[in-house]
C-alpha cells in the first residue's frame, strides 16, 4: 500500500542491548517478533510458521506469508565487513470486517546495530483502508502502545533504555532530593526523548494532579518520559533551584521539555511548552493526552528518517555498484604495475640493443600513461555512480553518460543484482538484450521508472487509471496492451505471454518511447505484474513484439 494512503498510528525508538554480550541482538529481536505474530494470529485461526529455519531466513533478508495471504513479513539486511549493520522488516496485516473496507496495518521494525549485541530499534505503525472501496471504513483504532513494545521492554534477555534512562512504560515519581538528577536529564543537550513533568496542586494539604500520569505514559510509551510529583518539598526544590523562572512548573501545570535543549540561550525557554491548570481544565485531559500523542508518538518526519526496508535496499544497491567499480579499478592498477615491471625488465635485459629497448620503453611508458588516465576516468566513474544513487536518473544528475554501464547486458545485470524484490527478468528478456539498440541512459531511465513509478502503482492497486498516473509522472508512455486486431490473432498473442515460477504471465503492458528502432532513444519494455510474488515480470527489452500491422521490428 502506498504511503500516501496510510495514517500514522504510533512511532518510537529504543536503545537496546543484550544482557549477555555473547547473544546476538538481532536474533533476540526476531524471536520477539515471531512470538508477537504467531501468538496474535493463532488466536484468530491463522497459522504462521514458527520453525527456526524460516525465521533465520528472515534474519538474512526474506519473505514470510501465511497460507491465507493475510499476514506478510518482508525483510532486508545490509552487511558491513561481513556483519549485519542495518536490518529492517515490514509486516503487513489485513483485517476484514463484514460491510467495511478491509484495513491493512503496516508495522516497520528497523534495527541500526552498533555491535552484534547493541543497537537502536525504531518502530512505526501505520494503517490504511483499501482505496476505492465503496462503503464505510472500520472504526478509528484506540490510542494504545503496540504489544511488541511491551514484549521488547519486558524481555529479560534485553536491556532497554531511552536517553540513557532504563526504559519504563510507567510514569516516574519525583521526591525530595531527586531534583539534581532530574534537572541534569532535562538540561542534557544530547537528550533525544521529550520529557513531560506533571506538577501537583494542593487542596487541604492533599496533592492532586490535573492529568493522570499513568494515562499519559500509557498513551506515549517510550516516545516521551513522563515525570510527576506529589511531594511538596520536591516542588520547593524545583521552584528554588531551576536556573530560570521561565522554566519552572508548579500549581498543577504541565511542562513539556523539548529535545536537545540549549539552556544557555536566552530564548530557549520558549521551546519548552507550558500548560497551566486552567488551560488543561478547558482543554480536557483526554484532548491533552491526544495532543501529546500526535506530537510525540505520531511524528511523520521520524517515519522518513527511520531504518526502513526501502532505505536498506538503497544501501545494498549503492554498496554493490561501489564494490563492482572498486574491482575494476584494482584490476587496471594491477595491469599498470605489471606493465611497468615488464618495461624495467626489458631495459635490464637488453643492454646490447639500447636503441630498440628505448623505443619499446617509450611505447610502454605511453601505454602506462594511457592506463593511468583510464584509472583517473574510473575514479570519476565511481563518483558518477554515487551521484546516480543519489539522484536516481541520468537526466537529473550533473554527470556524463559514459559513467554508466555501456551495454544493455551490463545495465540489466545491475538491476537484477539489487532490485530482485521488485523486478524479475525472464530468460526471454535476457535474450532480447542481444538485439537491444537503446541508448544506455534512456534504458536506465526506463527501468528506473518501471522499478519506482510503475511498481508503486501496481503494488498499491489504487482505484485510479494506472496508465494515466504513470504518464503524468514519467517521460515515458505507458501502454496497457496490444491492439484490437492483434488480440484476435491467437498466433500473435502467444508472444504476449511468458512464465514465472510456473505461472503464466500476461505481458501485453509496456512502456515506450519513440517510433523508429534505429533511433537510440527508441525503447519498448514489455512486462506484467505477478500478484503472487508482488513483482514486475519483464519479458522483453528494446524492440517491438510482433503485431497485426506486420511491422516486425525484432
């Protein structure tokens, strides 16, 4: 489902460390996900595999789908020096209720590892109702903390924290003597978790609170640290020892201390929101709690910066291109060193024919200069590939075309190696590359738009015109299929079908550019979308397939 159709439900991040340094943190977290998913869906009559072998594959980057197609887990992993560095898993669950639009929940769990036993877990839950469904939507979900957070927080094999504090899903009570440690945390410029302090007001000597801190902490979880006090002496400490009156909080008010404070700056106090008891009463405790959840547990900007399946896939793509180029550069440098060694040997062994040796030496030195120039060009090519990964399309980049793979086979090999989660090239597609005359930059752009724009439209299946949406977003044209006369000819139509994993795929759809195959900007890419694997199956690249008009371009 496309991100634009989704509503943010909850987000948070937790610093996690295995209590046993010999334990692998990533596997402990995957076991937590397995327990959460299998126990949750077993109660609803849906069986997910629970064997270690299946979940070990998920750890290495794989897909798990239950027998009914209701739950789908997909993961990607990026390795640094042979060890997992970034891992992300997307969990899609479809909830159906009679007469209501089916609702898909997407949980994205990302892990950034500092070592095999320590890292940061980011968690984002979103949901969306099926686009184009004519009927009512299911009731809005209750604002709760996802159970996976509680499972991780209470796992005895894990030590969880946020902003250096041991993770707690309950509010923290402050008593006399606690002010120094409390204020040290509040004023820490490196603090990445908001702090909410609920101050008491006193009636007949009894401390009361305008908002129940348990409810507030229950709605926010690790997304914020909730403190409260009912101790008059602590309130006196706070009033006397806070460095600025603009940062105090008393008389039933609530203060929200923002992340990364800069207490030394004169106007920093304005970032730390203050809600008086009267304002809280007018707003209502429920609305105040909902406001804090929207601000701290539903921040969309956090969703864009977390470790996601798509971001890990991009890291794998970039690493593959860089490694391939490094191998090419090393091979040329080795050849240059060998050439220089041969030149020196010839000079040493040919003292009786100095003139001839000098000529050969000069020729080899020229060749050496040429090879060193080629090395410099390849260094530029490395930078060009990095730009390619940054911008995506050649026509959006400040680079020249020679820095791209120069043949259709090289270009498609790059896409096959790192984009197999979206694009599959059949044997017929590979064979068609021998006759492909499309310029490399045009073919790259066409495959890039097929991998991004076309895939997102097919995977989301919105109630819109895919061809029109694609044509509005791409410089290429999307054609739904063959002409009417071609469709009537069974012999011609046979070539508009291909096979993938034993399934017959209709590949009439194609993206195109130009009319003459002699034009290097001409391209035709025939493909179909396979619902079972949720991948685009590419069947032919380059020229026309035969059609009724008799203009056989292949």
